[in-house]
């Protein structure tokens, strides 16, 4: 009898452990306060900052009820899987294919995000795709102010700004349009943005630290 009870208890504990590991976002949670959890909003997003293996950082973003933000950094593959609904996500609990929902025909446009910031890929590339879309002649590793003006409609005014949710998918869709790319690349370069310099609006373009 005792042996049977021990086996039952062990089975229950194992099941609870597996569930906790599957619900990986619960480790970011806020105790057992269900009301607090329901006030959180979760989104997929990115920053135009280099990560450990990419020129762009990908995140699942958790906006807490008290205004604080928690970030779960993702690989590009993990980000793509969650955007496409192939992987469980608090930001996509219904496993919706957001690429299809927003009419994005080529999800690989995500791999082109670095082009928004750079005039040329800063490292060696084997595929020969080395030219970006930045039109900042003085600082080719940054968009010009005119290009930031275009990106502002998607929530990006600095390279360390989060672009997420609806704005992000609209940017992906627009980036898939050759006319949009031509407009972005051909925008005037009457002014430039130097990293580390505060512009006339008091905004600093220094890269954010982890």
C-alpha cells in the first residue's frame, strides 16, 4: 500500500514539474495573483541592436500591469516559430500564423531587418547579400533622420526602441513592397544622426546595453 502511495505521489510531482517546464513564462509570473496576470500584455518584437548571433535582437515582451517590462530574448528561429504559430507563446496563445494574417507572403523578410540600419553588412557574408538600405552617408551604420521619420510610424525613433505587435507586422508587410524599399533607400540625407549625439529633440541614439 505504501509503495503504491509513493508511486502515485511521484507521478503527481513529475506531472507538475513537466507542466512547470512547459509553462516557461510562469517563471516570470507574479505569484498566485490571477488578477495581476490578467493585466499583463505579451507581444513579439525586436530592436535594431546587435545580439549574440544577429544584427537584430528578437524578444517576447511582457508588459506588466504596473508599467514594468520583462524581456525574453529569442533566437531568430524561435521568434519566427512563434510568429508563425508553430511554437507555444504567451504572445500568440492561439497559435495564429501572423505572417498569413497580415498578408506577408515571404516571412524571410525578417532576415532583412538589419538593412533598415546599415548601408552595408558589417561582417563577411557568404551569400553575397551585403548591401543595406541605410542612406546616412556620414554614419552608414545608422539610418538618417529622414529614414527615422519613416520608421517612426512603426514606433522606432531610435535603434534601441522596441518595435512590436501590430506595428511590427505592418513593417514586415511594407518591407516586402519594392516601392516602400525604394522610398526608404531614396529618402533625403539633409541631416544625419551620429551615434552618441543627442539630437535637437533631446533624443540620444547611443546603443542600449543588455
